């Protein structure tokens, strides 16, 4: 891969894009990006061009699309979510449901194998054949895109492996590694391999699963690679909103295993990005104070310690609970699903809370749900237009 000296990594203001994982909730991200690339960019009279893209799970797939095609990719991705059908993503046959036994049935796919609920071969084929990988690689080689980062979890070690296409600085912690790699379909598919839902993916003799287990919203790699303004798109409503809602809607009976499974996925796959952003803002405040008090403050930090810089951030997240939307959409549209899928998702839905289906919201890859939350993402980004314009339009 082409290299550049480390100094150049910090030489100019760089926009980073950080995309969370969340299964079918990824439609929300597509709506946000459709607004940013297709509406806000033209309104500002410029192309929105993130130089660093970091994604986990469905966020990795989304990032690869916009990394390769920019505005065109964002529009095409939104259209795909607006027209989504379950069999675009996975297969579930009735014989699979009636033949369940211990251990769960074995799935063998083009890039992985193991016990899993679904056969994701349709997703694998679409990602491999439809995404313009050569265009993505050309943009990275021309330095139009500085780096593409795909976060995964190494099954054997539990370490978070950030596969990174582009120049990287040495970085390794006990549980986190930035590993140079030419990003291919297999890396994004590994990042999207939700354990027990989709089988693990084999990359060079090692098995990897969803990066969300360790870091669902990979903000740190974007900053390490030189981003000094970062747009983060999440797929979970703010923690304060969820807490207030839970207090109002306290359950009157013990939670079911499927309700608990949905909340467990929330806890595992949707990390505390809000805490990370607060830390960034605290460091920003300190750096601005230091530069005001001591004119050579940042220069001395860079010369004597390591480069520190102010990192401007923007965070777009759902204004509504996606689990509640999933429950309502499923109730109204379950008859349009394939029989085996309808049976299985009904089993899940009927065992979650009456009006909140967190687990369902990760697996309900159907346009009745995905088109609605894609539109919600567009609306939420439009609501935050002024702040987003300052972030992506600034120099």
C-alpha cells in the first residue's frame, strides 16, 4: 500500500465519518447520509468528502459504499433500504425451524461457517458483487480517501481488530489493534457477523465476528488516523431518553428471555459513544484554554509529547425509539414476509414487550421498517442542519 510520512497525517483539517453497527437499524444511517451528501452538500456548494471512514458491522458496509461512491453511493444505499426485502440479506427455511436441535444447525457460507440462526449468503453475494471495491481501492491509492477502517472481533482472542486500508501510525493496546490490510468484502462481512445470528467469517485462517462486541462506534481510530472533525452516526436513542421512557413504562411482569436478549444486544452492540464524545469535548476545552493562556502550548505538546489537537464532533442519533418503530411496523406488515421468517420473527416479537422490540429491530430487514427509519435518519439530520453545516462545511 502507498505510504506517507507520519507528519502528513496531521497536516490539514480532516473530516472523519464514524458509523455504528446495528443490523437492520443501519437504514437509519443511510437516511442521515442521504441528507448530508445529497442535500447539505449541494446547499453548501461542495461535495462532502470524508477523508477517514470508520465503521462497524452494518456501519462498515455503509462506509464502504460512501467511501467508494460518495454522494452517488449515499443515494443508492438509501434506495436499497427503502426497497429492502428479507431475502436480500438472509435465508430462513421452514425445515431449518423444525429441525433445530442442540447444537444449533450448521451454516456453511462462501466466506464462513458455524452455528448460526440465518444463512446470510444473499448478503454476501450482494456485498461481493455489487459494491465497487476497485473504485474504493483507487480512491485510497490516490489519497482521496486517507483511510478506511473496518472493526471486527477476533473470535479466539476477543481482541478488537481494526482492519485499516491506508497509512497508519503504530498503535496497539492489550485489546485493540490497528492492522494494515487491503479492505475487501470479507472484512466488512466479518464485521457484520453478529454472533449466533450469522456465522463467523474466516480471514487468513482466523475467524472473526461483529466488531460491535468490542467497539460498536469506532471513534478512536478516526482520531488516531488524524481526523480533527468527526461526524458520528449512531443507531440508538440517547441514554437519557431511554431512561425516562423506561421509568414511564415500567413492566408489570418479569421480562422474557427475548426481551432480555434485545436489551443484551443493546448493551453489547451499542457502546457508550456519548461518554467518548464527552471525553473529546473535555480535551478540546483543555487545549483551547492552554492555547489561550500559553501561545506555544500546542506546539510544545507536539514537540515534547505527541500531537494533540482540537477535534470538532457532530453526533446524529435517532430521535425516536427504533425498537418501538420495529414493533409497530411488524404488527402492520408481518403478512408480507416469507412464511418461515414471519414465523420466527413473530416468535421473537410475541415474547418481547408489547410495544418495544429491540431484538426484532436488528433482524427485521424489510422495507416496512427500514424505509421508515431511513426517513427518520433523513429528518433527524435535517433537524441538525445548522450544526452539521458548521462541521462538514468548515475548513
